[in-house]
C-alpha cells in the first residue's frame, strides 16, 4: 500500500502542493480555516459587509496535522528550526518517526 493522500497545513499550500503533485504523484489536501488571513473585505458603497464567523470551529483533519507536528516536536532536535540543510532536517524527521513506530510496536 502506497501513500496516496497528504494533508498539509495552510502555510505550505503554494509551491509545496505543486511540487508534491508533480514529483511524487500524491494528492494533497490543504487543511486551513476558510477565513484564514481575511481581515478586510471590500464591499461596494451602500452594501453591508458580510459577517465573518467568530469563535471556535472544528476543521476537518486539522487535528491530524497538529498531532503530527506535536509528535515531531517532542524530539529535542526537531523542537527548534535550527537545521541549515533540508536533507538533515528530513533525516531527523525519519529518525523521529522510526522512534515513534518502534515505541508503538514495543507496547
């Protein structure tokens, strides 16, 4: 079974989506609040501005993205963005993922 769907945070949606779909052939879904980054809305004179929802909203699959970041952040080397070379950052992510999988297999 191969990876076919990738959920990513809204901050990675621009070039990351295009690259993943072109290079790896995976389908990518961006998990983002529908009104993220919207502060001002242009309306025509005499029109009422739309009311933007406030408060807490459950977003589909957002918890999966946040949980994964939390698991990786528990590793001291990945808790800060100090890596200068992307290849070493990738290696540490693989190491953290292997550690997590081994802990689960040992249970």
